[in-house]
């Protein structure tokens, strides 16, 4: 038989933890940082996990923002945009390749230049 | 010659260590704390939110079911709080609030209350709930995607995911000691091997869970993983990796040992654990799913009543 003391403990737990849980969700909702740590590209050939921080960081590959975010060539002081801001999933424009082509050119091109990193589809794409 | 103690019959094979259900529930909650503390350290306030909301909503669901079914209020036994905390341990820290509340609904109402409440559930409520959530929203449990915005000082890729998608070569970057010490991504309370073993050890020493199930479960995983590894090392990883990744340790100590869904006799307990361990590695190595622990445990939960048919022969005979 459950005593009233234990019942009170359960009620207390439920109420206090609900308040703490509610506050945690309300105050610390996870927002994406301005400079992404990792990015998950969603594609029909499977998702690709891209470690932005490792490519960027001095302790990583130390690549400059402008090497990938080519829109900075026009204005070096601008904030780098997300690739999908210009490169749409479907695009007929010749100047702005669609997202898949843009990312493939960017990733594969750079890896080929440096003769490093993945060489097969399934080494990046989660199939 | 004519001893009065000639023939003694006792109930078999119940064990009683003198404690109550409430003590059992709160001791299990206590045993989860080492693993949860590291989760809080890694993931911060969002993880706290998931854990608190999970426990409180689990208690509320049980209270609601008690009221609706006009049965005595049972939340005082602490079982719903225990299910809530174990469920939260399996979740990524960024789980949205609606998924936590839906999950505890599935665990408490569908996993436990409709079977008749504590002691009557055929399946582990927390494991059942996570699997239903995975089947309903598979991206919720994609740990790589869920934890994108966290910056860790260790390899921030879900180890079992890396193994499944990119093969044995991709897991060279993981170090067994790091995995054991919880330096890996995963569920809030399911990655800290040392903490889970300490918690499980405490429960075994206090008699709240039986040693046969976790030991045989881990043995089943080790033997099967070793056999796979010996047969084809380029394709299958060794037992150390399987033991300290995914839901292995939380499954062994906190999920498989759940009282009403696991067997009570010694040999059935050993077979139950062993079967769960073997199936876990089979699913991980040649199955579709990344982690097999929850599926293996649910299947073994289903087999549990059959296993308990293996019991000592009754003394005497019916004339």
C-alpha cells in the first residue's frame, strides 16, 4: 500500500519537475549558432554530415570563409550566407547551379585539389 | 526419526530483500544518476528539460489513467517516475517537448496501464515507447542530426551510425576508453559506460535487479560480436566497440532487467539475456537498423513467459 507521504512525493516531483522542464525548454531552446558547428545536408542520395568547424578551424583544415562562400568576393565584410540562400534545390539558371551541383563542385573539387578525403559516394552520403 | 520437517514446500522462486516497490523505483532512479550527470554536463539545460518533462509527464499520464479507469492512485510507487527517467536517458538532448510528452504517453498508457499497471506489462514501457517514436519520426533519433549544434572535444559522430553507414574503417577514430567514459554522442543517459556499470552494479548489490540478465546479455553480445569479428574482421567490429556504444549498457542494466517483462527462474534469465545479446549483434551487423538493443529486448520480452516454462520439477506426483 502506498502511503500518503509517498503520494505527496510523487505529486511534488511531478509539479516541480514540470516547472523546471518547462523553464528549460522556454529559456534554453536550442537555436542554431550563427557559425554552424556541423551541417546535415539533406539529399535524395542520402544525407551528408559536414563538419563545418573542422574545415574552418585553425586546428582543423584552416580554410578561409571566402574559399567556399564565394559571395564574399564582392564584399569581404559581409556575413557569409548559407549555400541554400542562393542555390535552390531545382534550378535552371546557368550562373547559379542547383544545390546538389554546387555542393558537389565545392566539396569534390576541393578534395580533388588537395588529394584528400572521401572519393566514393557512400563515403559522404548516408545511404 | 519422525522429524516434523520431513517435507517442506515453499513458493518458488520468489526472492524478497525486504524492500518495497517505492524503494525499488527510487533506488533505480538513484542508480541512473551517474550516467545522467554526464549527460547534463555534455548537453546542458536542454537535457535537463527533457529529463524533467519526461518524469513529470510520465507521472501525470499515470495519474490521468488512474482517474479515467477509476482505480486507486498508483503514482506513489514511483514506477512512472522511473519509466520517465529511463525513457529520457534514451533520448537525444534536443528532443522537442511534444515528442517527450507523446513518448511518455506511449510508455505509460500503451506500454503499461492498458495491460493493468505495474507488474502486468508484457514489454519494457520505455523501450516500447522509443521504438514507436522511431517508427513514427525516424529523424528524432538521428543523433548526428539532433546534436548538430553541439561543439564537443571528442568525435561528434554517432559511433554505431558511422559503423553501419561507412564500415569498420570509419570507426578508427573512436577509442574504446573514450567510449567507455562517455566521450561519444548518443542518448542523454546512455553513453556513459562507467556510470551505467556503477549504477547497475549498485542495483545488483542491493538486490533490485538480478545479475544473471545483464551478465548474460553482455556475454551474448561479446561472444556473437567476437564470432563475427573472427569470421570477417574487415566487415565486423570486435566486442569492445559493441559493448560501449549505442544502448548496450543501459539495455543490459536498466531495460532488460525490468521486472514484469523478464523471466524469474535462473536458467530462463540466462537464456533471456543471452538471446537478447545475440540478437542485438545480429541486428547491428546484418540487420537494417543501426542499433538492435531495443528490438532484441522487446522480442525477448515476448519470449519471456515461454522461457519461464523451464522450471524445476515439482516434487511428488498427482495420483
